[in-house]
């Protein structure tokens, strides 16, 4: 039965927003030293996530009344809290980029349009049509969360970034976020299976989400490379991405492609991707999350 | 069936042409063809964490330390505003800004050591030193200076800090009076400057050692006078008793469960719940509406924000902007100042 995800080990953690705080004064524009392309490819996260995660929260608020499982309801509420914090934390990076001469507003205004209008609440008659659009978006979020968990797992293990002296504050933001994505990676998929779980819908929304992510991401990288005030001839190409994937400063193209059939497999469950243990271990040592714990006590 | 060579060439040629046209189009306007949201939302955080350098630390009165925090391009502020200071232990405390609002390279705050307090002031006095970096958020203003025909200020001790920039900002010739009370003259910060601001006009500034008599000042208020008070809880209560519309600045203990009981009406649901003195609005509401969103339960994540339709809120969160506070609250920590709140739930 699709409602009972198999292989869900007993590693349930209570999802809670952690209070984190990052100050960006000391972070250079190219925070992966000497590698603007890798820097900007990862920077695209700051463009997509504030609007995207606000949209997740917006959709899930509407979904809550449909949930009939108390444990899942708690998880979804915890998920919403964590996503709200993520969106706030990434939002704070954008003014810092602006101060360094790289104004992201032309791009983020479009991302805002994408999530608020194109994927927003449409004027639909209540009943089947409205529910269909809601379920479609729930499935889209499940597909996107497959990739956020993939990226979270990648960044937790991206030791090459440390070796190259990447900015510690930025790495902490990415790893705190990545670890929480790994921590709550099952929620979106469990919610989708609980409410609908249709295989055709899963494939359809995966294709949409994957295409949209690739489109927005390459566009964001190009935008940053072309508008970077320190680069005279900033360009972005797929080859740049492939090379850095081999090097380990960006996700490897092969890993990215291999994650596709995993999500499309009928036996897929996110609990088999990444490791909760590693995520929780990072959160226990993250400078930002640590400061949050102390502040709370 | 294999395609005819001519068709293949035509298709390939058409594809090449389309690609060239697209590339040219994108070169002209790189962000073509997506529309933008008229009023962008992203990249406008409610407040940003700033790391500022402590460049001066002076004891300006008995038990009162003034800190100068330097940074670059600091956000502007208006008299009455305060700063959230994140102390080395992670504690967050609010301090009124008492420097020059036009100075965008530094903030000035002053704090009194409260030995039996909640530990914030002790930490500032014992651990914050010159050359150290501290993290701040804000500034925020919930004690703004309004336009009025005349002003009456009542300050108790360290409560002078938000009022001082107001006195400096009032236009010359404005009608104002100040009652400044403290234990002893030596323990009252900024005394000299305050007396100088009073100028030639005798009776404008009254300095009292010990408990002040309020009746003379507050019983015959001029028509339309704006009354401001900041100081110990007892002083603010006494002023509030005589002038109910007084504006007070209160740095409430940020404990979640602590206060008076009150009622919350859930307008859309049509129900009324009671919040006990040792409970929260969130707990009371969740008993009725289990789908209510919340997460951190400490007033920083913003998940539980709700619209307030009526009633006066005592905001205890660390997140909402002044504009948001006008008509919404975080129900996990904030409480009512009036007997009843009406929420849009």
C-alpha cells in the first residue's frame, strides 16, 4: 500500500525551528576563494529559497485540515516552522550581496512572481478543481524536497569546500540548512503519500519540478556571472558545472542524474537518502545552532 | 520509417535559426521572458544581524555603563528606538538608543547593572569590553515621538535613555517638561546634559532624588499633551494611574509564561478562550484549533503570527517589525495588555 512507506527506520526526531543568526559583514563576494562560478552557483539558493520556502509554508497551511494522522500533522507543523526560519536566514544574505555591488532584485522579483502568482492560489471553484491544484502543489513540493535533501546531504559531505577555504559563516548557513533539510526530508513525501500518492502525479510533478529547477538555476548562475562587478567577462556553461562536480566544489553531475531514477522508483522513500544521524550530529556542533541552544536555555 | 534527408536538413536549419534568435533575444534582455512581481518580497529581511565593535565603554554614573558600538552604514533610527543586543551567552536584551540618530557609523546604548535581575545587565557590565564584537538586531521603535502641542516626560533612572534623544529632537521653542527621578544624583546618567537641555526655562526640568510627587506635574496637563514615561515598573504604574493614555516603554521580562490572565476571542471560529496567568495564547488556542501553526515557541520564527482585530498587545517577540506589530502578534509569547484580545482565527 502506498500509504505505508516501507523502510522507515525508527529514527524519528521532533522537528523544531532552531534560532540561528548569521552576520555577513566578514563574508567576501567570492566566498569560495578564486572560484566565482562555484560561489554563484551556490548563491542561486539565496535567490530561490526565500520565495520558494514561503510558498511551501503557504501551501502547507492550506493542507493541514486534510491531514488525518496526528503524528504527520505534528511533523508538517514542525516542517513549516523550519522552512520559515530557512527563508528568513537566506533573505538576510541578499542585502549583503547588494552592498557588494551585485543587486539580485531583478531576478528575485521574477522568482517572487513565479511562486506567488504562477504557483499561487488560482481563482478556482471550490471542490475538485481547487483540491486538484492543491494536491498538484503538494506533489511538487515532495519532488523539490527530494532535491533539497540531496543538496543538503551533498553540502554536509562537501569537504572540498573546507579544503579550499570557503567562508565559514556561509558554510555554516548552508550546512545548518542542509542538515535540517535532511532531518525533515521524509515529511513532504509522507504528506504526499498520505493525501494522494498517485504514481502518475509523482512522475508528472517530478518532471515539472526538475525542469523548473534546471531552468531557474542555470538562469540564476548566468545572472550572477554576468552582473558580478568584479568579472569583466562572466560566463556560465554546463562544462564549468561538470568540472566543479568532478572537483567536489559542486554536486557531481553523475550523482545528480543517478538521483532521478531513485525518486521515480515505486519503492522510493526519502528515509533511505542521506543520514539523519549525520544531520543531527552537525546541528549539535553548528556554531549558529549552538548559539541558538545557549540562547534558549 | 526514416525521415527524408531534405526534411532532416530543414528541421536542423529551423532549430539553428530558433536558437540564434533566442540567444539574441536573451542577450538584449537577459531576464526575458519571465515577468516580475510588481512589489518584490524577497531580500527584504525584517531585521538583519549586525556585528558591531565596542569602541568605548565608560561608566557615566554609579552602576551605569555607556557603550559605543561601531559599524558601517547602520540603519537609521528615530528617537525612542531600541536595539536588540545578543550577548555572548546568547541572551537577547533590549537597550534604548541614546546617541545621535544622524550618526550612521555608531550606536550608543547605556545600561544599569541590576544585581538581582535576569542576568543580562550583569553580563554587559562584567563581560563586554572595548575591542569586543557584539551582535545586534534592529533598531526598532515601539516608543515613537508623536507630534503634539506639548510634551510631558517622566523618566526614572536609566529610563532617561529613550527620552534623551527625544528632548534633543524636539524643535526649538517646543513646549515640554521633564520630571527626572533617581535614587541619588550620582546614580542618574546624562544629568548634566538634561539640565542643559532645559536651558534658561526654569521649571522645565525637575530633578528629584527619591520618590517623586507626580500630582503637581500630571494633574493639570495642557490640552492634547503627549505624556511619555520610562522607568521602574512602580513609577510607570503610578503615572498610568493618573494618565491612562501615557506612552510607556517597558522592557518586559521575556519569559513566556508570566502575566495576568485574559480572554481571547477567536472571531472567525466564534469562540472565546481564557489564557491563564501561567499559560500562553498559543496553548489556549491550540486546545480549540489543533491546526494552529507554531514552531519555536520563543517568539523568533514567526510561524504563529496571527492578525489582531481588537485589543492591546504586549509584544514579547523578537521578530515582528513595528508596522507588523500594529495589527498582528506572535501568539506563542506575546500577551494582552487589555482584558480581551480579538484574533482573526
